[in-house]
C-alpha cells in the first residue's frame, strides 16, 4: 500500500528521535519514498547522516540550503508539493505550538504549513508538558484543522517517571500511517450515538442516575469517526474528542436526550442507542435542596415515566439502521429478542450486565448480536473498543 508513496518524515527534537530511525526502515521496507527533514534540535540527538543512510536520500535541515539530490530543489515549496503524507515524529510541544498558531520560522514549520498533504502527528513529551493547557489548546486547534494527532502512550519516560508522553510502539505508528492511505469505510455515513447514564434531578444537588460510564457508547462513536463517519455523540459524560469527525452534544436528562435525538435523527443513517436511559424521573424537581427533618423517617419521591426514547424514535425511521442495547441480568436472548420486536429496531446488542467484565463501568464487554430472522451471534469478552471495531466492520460488510 505504501509502494511509491512520497512520505515526508519531520523529526523534531525529543529523546524519541532515535526511535524514528526504525520508522524510516519500516517505510523503506514497504517501498515508500522517504524524505527526512530534521530540526536543529533533532540533530542534537541523532545525526542527519544516520537518517540519510536509512532513507537513501539526503536529509533536509533547517538552514534553507538546497540539499536534495535534485539540483533544482527549492526545499519548502517543492517538498510540500512532492509530499503525499507528512508525518511529524516525534513532535515536540514547540512544533505543535507553531502549527496551531501559524508560525513558520524554519524549514520544518514552513514546509508543514505549505503542504496540502494530510498530516499525521505523534506528540511525545513530559507528562506535565502534555497536560499543560496551552499544549492541549494547541492540540484541539490541530484537531479542528483536520490534522490527525495520535495521543502519546503512558509508561516509563526518559526522565525516570511513569506518565503519559511516550512515543507509541512501532507497530501502532505503522498502522496509523497505513490508515492514512486507506479509504475511510464509513465516509459519507452520518451516525448518532448516545452514551452514558441519564441524570434525573430530584433537587439542585441530587439526581436519580445509574452506573453507566459512557465507555461503550464513546467507543462506538470514536471508532465510527476514525472510520470516516460523521458522528453526533449525544452524551451525559464528556470525553476528549478523538477526531474532527466527532460532534459532542452534552446533555443530562432523558428528555434532553430525546430532544437532541429528534433534532438529528432525520439526517442520520445509523443510530446506536448505548445510553442507559432512566425509565423514571422525579415528577417534580424541588427548587431548593430538600432538607432532612429530624422527626421524619420516610420520604417519598413521586416518579413519572420517562418516554421510551428508542421506541419513539424508531417509529420515525425512514431508512435509518437503528441499534438498541439490552442490559439484562437473566434470560439474555429471550428478553433482548422481545426488545428487538417491541421497540421495532433493526438490531439489539445484548449484554448480560451481571457477568464479570461485562456491562456497566468496565473496559470490556460480552455482546450477543440479535437481528430479525437471523441466529443470535455471541462475541467473546473483549475490550469495548474492539467490540466497536468489530461492530462497524460487521455493519460495513453486512448492512451498509
Ligand atoms: O456506559 P458503560 O459503563 O460502558 O456501560 C455500557 C452499558 C451497559 C450501559 C451498555 O452496554 C448498555 O447496555 N446500554 C443500554 C442500557 C439500557 O438502558 O438498557 P435497557 O435494556 O434498559 O434498554 C434497552 C434500550 O432502550 C437501550 O438501547 C436504551 O438506550 C433504550 N431506552 C431505555 C429506556 C428508555 N426510557 N428509553 C430508551 O431509549
């Protein structure tokens, strides 16, 4: 897939520079043409000669002298046009800040700004730096600019501490590079995902809620966005956005969720209802915090039935593929089949939430996929991200 592709590898100054050597080797092994550009700081860690030897072409550095094998090479414009994919690895807080703020003061930043090629960035730095609000603001800006940022890994850092900031493993980096050349399978698909447990207010400080962490729904949303879908995530919990394709709408109650769903459903192709919606809400929300009374033992909250959001929205289907979840503690398949019919949805992803490692507030789940006129299909226990990847692969192959 990389054969003949022009990849420009920008190496900026961090301790992980030496790891970029292996990336060059892998790219060359995959028959890509690799042009390395090094900042001044990067050259303090590894010499350009090492990169030139591995990439089989002279390295461009920040002194603006034409160093290419081609005589007429004008570095920043020609290189910008030559490039099919620009990879910045490792990417320092400095280059991230320059790109986010339009500063072009060396060959690396100038060329990155002059190229219209897709950009893939692997930040590595000290954990405190990574968490610095200025760095995070710059990362968000780059996300909005459609630049793909791969979050650093957590682990042992060069300064002898554990934390987030490490360069991901070579294999992960290569998968990300391959992905940049793969046609997004869900491009043009509008997806709505609901996630998290609704919160139904009793008074200004208390609510009826549940244990849903939003992990299952957020995984569904992130993977779909990574596969090119445009995703609207209607959620009670906030997550840092993994993709510019993801639009997060934060809500609290079932009624707010229903309203947002109604606003977006008509223009969607797929709905994934992973949220744990409260079936009831307090009939009246107290204006002030309810005081306890020393003489009173028993308190009553009158509850009102919430709408069955999924059942109601499914009545408005006009070609959308509607997926519900079923959270059960017994009779998983019969109960889930009942929901499939009663709510008139196209698929139910049933999970037995009483099983260890399944359901609420854990990173894994065991799903049984239930469709009309098809045998149930049970997938083994796996991470919620893997379930999401398997689900969207299934959708792409069997339904889309
Ligand atoms: O968020 P996590 O911690 O990762 O946990 C994931 C999960 C267990 C919450 C998720 O996998 C899951 O099962 N979500 C659905 C939970 C639920 O409300 O199940 P249910 O069987 O009660 O409802 C069936 C379907 O109807 C669900 O799609 C639900 O979103 C929907 N529903 C339910 C009640 C209601 N009033 N309106 C609805 O739309």
